[in-house]
C-alpha cells in the first residue's frame, strides 16, 4: 500500500489503482486527470535534500495554480526509489504503463534520472529534473521530453573550480561518489580547474552511502593537494566533511564541497562551515517572494525545515508545466507539453523570469553564497549571504558545447 496525494486530500491507493474501484474504472478516472509523480529518495542519503520536501513543493504548486490544468483535476503521487536504479526504473515504468502518470519530477540520482529520461521519450511522457544533477541530461543524452530545471554538474563543478583556483587553490585532489552524478561532477570540476590554470593531482572514488572515509581521506592527505574537492552530495557530503575535520585533514588542506546544500549546514554547524562558499540558484532569504514561500513551506514540513534549491525547483517547474498543459489543452502528448514549456518564458516567485533552451536547460542566475559566521546568524536557517550573482547565460554550459542532438548547428 502506498499513499497518493491529491491536492488538499490524502487518498490511499492499493496495487496502483484507486482503492475500492475496478481497474477499468480507476483507469477511466485517471484519464480525467492530470497526474504527476514526484520520484526521489525518501529514506537514504538524499532524503533530507529532496524527500518529503519536494512532495510538499509539488502540492503547493498545484494548489497555487488552482488545482486544475486543461480543465482536469491535478493529482500528485510520490514514491521512494531508494537510490536503486532498478527500483526507480520499475516505479517509472509502472507509473507510465498502468497508472496514467503524465510527468515525473525531481529524481535525485543521476543514473536513475538518465534511465527515466530515456523511458519518458519512448513513452512520450514528461521528465523534469530538479534533484538530478548530471549535465548529460541537456548534452548527449538530451531528449525532446526532458527539462532540466535547477542546477547541473557543469554549472556547479566548473563554477566553483574556477572560483577556488582564482583564490589561490591551485593543486586539487578529488573525493568522488562512485556513480554517474559523482563522475560527472568530478569531470566538470577538473575541467574548470585546468582551464583556470590549476592542476589535478588525483582522485579516489567511494560507494554511495559510505560510513567510513578513513582510507579515502588518507589518500587525499598523502596527495599533497591544496584543495580536496568533495564531489558527492547529500549525507555523503556531510559525513565526509565531518570525518575530514576530525581526521585533521583541514589543518593543511582546504575542503570544497561542490554540492554542499543549505540543508547540510546545520549538521556541520556554522563554526565548522563558516566561510565556505557554495553556488545555488535559490536561497530562501533572497526577496519577499522567496521568504513568503519558505514560511508556508516550513509550516507544512514535518521537521519545519526551510526549502532548498531543489525543492524550490520542483515548485517552480510544476507551475510552468501546468501552464504548458493549459496551453496545449492536455497532458497526453509529452513532447508537445515540453515544446510549449520551451516556447513560453518562465516566471515564478522563486526563480523570477527565465527561459528554457532547445536542449531542455532552464536558464536562471546562480548566486555565489558564503556561509555566515555564528555571530552573523539570527536563526536556525539564517545561514548564507550572497557574495556574487552569475547571470544565467554565463552560469550554464553554452548550448553549442553540449552535443545535444536537438540543437541546430
């Protein structure tokens, strides 16, 4: 048994259909609706960073849009892919084949995201990645049914690589999560470092969800690097950075968390994290619109957490998707819906005005943010300050460099 969220209502579904209804009746009911699924990690290393927060964001977007698109009630359902590719792909296939899901959102874990993007094209559905990071989604693996909304490994890896080299961090060693996302993040950061005149001395890769980083940190320490680039995400980032500090690595080497999200900073503590710089396209305290959203979000969140960029990306992308469904007149033709999303300028209270390119890349500014000192913070989530703004056309990979087959040459 799993939970199915309909706007403002909690409905229980059994075996993939509405409980108590014959299958043909359930399918008929589903066809009279627009159905979106939030697929992410709800029990593992990314659960704090997406999890229930992304589901809440999707629900809020549907409610704020009025609960309907193209005259049909909008349903939001969710599932936990457990960071297992076979589980995630199996859920997506069932959603598309038997549960009339029109679009899948969020999807942290790039290996699963790439597989679901391919499946979405085959079945003419819609995939909108917010938690997914790999830049392949708008590069060689782009599809006419995919939109990549919040961030990607190119923007974060290259951006921070260049910024840290410019500050004097010339020699790098990478501690990298051993799956598609980590490999891609490492690659982008390496290229950013080299392009800026830095040197990469080596790298070591660790399994997802590693508990003991001692052997990996020994290799980083022995490398002689100035900078240890931490190319992982979620709880892996927090655990590895904590153990590095305990290990004494930070006495002679500087750690750079390439995906150090806001949600991880309270666990590290401002004393340990102060001065660290991260890149993000969203922070809750940017303006009145982001602050109002954060307050509403926190009221609904079980732990009263504030939203991060990926959860904000789910909200904004669901809003834009529903606008496109209205424009097309329905959700059945996924390629047509994504085409409409690209044709319309984006505009929402969290990311402001933007565009979606032909390769599916959503364009918006990125902010270089710095972790505040303990005496600068006035509350639990008052963590960051804006150091610089990078325009969207400079933050993301040039469309001509991605090798996306959708881009005319």
